[in-house]
């Protein structure tokens, strides 16, 4: 089941990830850069996402992806946990956000499928 605990488990399996509370919610960071937040309602999470990709994601799967009005100018997208197909999709979304925040020294050595921690 995809829930906040599964988001935490996968996030902390990614190299050099640390959890830090900010704005009263869990956030996950690599090299000091935030790449996941889990808002108060715990039914969704937010990840980094370039705006041009975000628009396409929301148009293709609005039941899964959205952006609250106060985050419209950011490069983040919210993801509804209940709408995800499975843990593999959750992992892929979190990994993509991690790759956007992680320094090249980490992403260059953490690319081989099946060798990554947390792989489902």
C-alpha cells in the first residue's frame, strides 16, 4: 500500500537522503536540496518537476497529479498516493525527483537498474 511510510522508506533508501521537518511536515533532502515534501493531509506528496513536464503530467493524469494555487509558480507537482498504480510507480516518481536534486557525483554512480536500494 502506498502511504506516507512507504514514501519515507523509499526516500531514505536513496543515497545521502535525510529527513528534516519544515513547515510542520516531513521533507526529504539530498545534498541540502529538498526533493520531497509530505503535506499535512498525508494523502499526497510533492516532488520536483519542471513546469513544462508538470503541465503534461496534469493534462494526462489529473486524478494523479495536481498543483495547488499557492504552488503554481514553483517547479513542484503534487501526487495523490491513492491514485498510483503500485509501489514501482511511487519509486520511479521519487527517484526522478531525487535525480533532479542530487549532485552529479551521486547520480552518475546510481544508475544501474536492479542495483538501487529500495527497488521494487
